[in-house]
């Protein structure tokens, strides 16, 4: 069993993470229909935990199907938990809110703030409120900590996230337009006091113009490593 944390970039903001204890975690379930995910990365063998940062069709469209297939625990905000249960999801759904921490099979998950919108579009076109967006700080069995920011702009309380939870790795959106771009993400790295960052939420659609090269330029000489992952690529951290 690998003592490090395996991080596979599925594409957009979706990551498949293998914990040192062998647990499999999916953040923002958008896999099979993810347009930049290679076919070989779309095959998931098992899931122990799904984390949902917010509503929107590019972040949680496969939550119900994956819940039915793998029976994982799901952590999300309270409103999304109610929606999932209304769709007949029978696996353990942990609806929580910002500031709370839940532990699932040795994995500690703290829900933190994010600044964005959140909604779910039903098959008939109706748009419903899906609670406030969030990010997560995930603490693994070896005490390695990853902060997935969700979709967000920069905000000053990222400093508190850094001070309180001391993440080792930050996953930050850089695409611009719907989230922060490289300029804001570079400041977020400083707020968080991390030395490693994985960019996400860029390049999936033409409107998401931010890119890792620009983030790397803005962080040049600061000792912060920009880990640019291709969709389907896996790295081991910690």
C-alpha cells in the first residue's frame, strides 16, 4: 500500500484521490461526460467517498449515478443532501455546512468557504437553489492535507484557512470569467502559505482562458511549485 496520497486529475475540477489507507475519494463527480477526461481515466473501480463543492452541471451531474453504482458516503452542503435524498439516493449522505468537520473511514473533511453561485437544473429546465458553494480541507491518515477550493474568487479569509488547517497542497481554479484567474490564484497561494499548487478549472471551455504558465510566471522566485497535471495524470504527494 502506498504511504503517499495519490492524486489523479480527471479534468476541470474533478479529482480522484487514493488515500494512504486505501480509500478512494472523488471530488466533484463529473467523469464519464467530462469532455477533457481521457477514456482510460473514466473507468472507476470503487469509491468510498464523494465530495461535492456546489451545484452546477460541470461539478455534480453524475452524483446520483455514482451513488447508485458504488454506495459511497457523500459529503455536501445541506441543500444538496436534501436534493440527493429526494432523488432516491440511499447511500450515507452527510449534509453539512461551512466550518464543520466530518470524519469518514479515517478521512477528516472540513467544509470551508467559497465565493461563487450554486444551482441545479432539473431535466425540465427548472433551476433550483443548491445552497452555498464550498471548498474542502481533506486530512488523510498520514496527516497530509489538501485544500480543494471549489469554484471561487479570491477572498481574504483564505489566510485563515492557511493558518487554521495548514494545507500541504492547494487545488485552485485559474480559468478566469467564472472563477479567479492566475493573478488572483497567485495571491491565494500566498494567503494559504502553501508551497505546492495544482491549477484546475481552466481550458475545459474556450471562455476559461487562464493558464498554468501565467500562474507560474506570477509565482516565479517565491518557492511555490505549480504542478500542472494533464487530464488522466496521477501524482503521489506527501
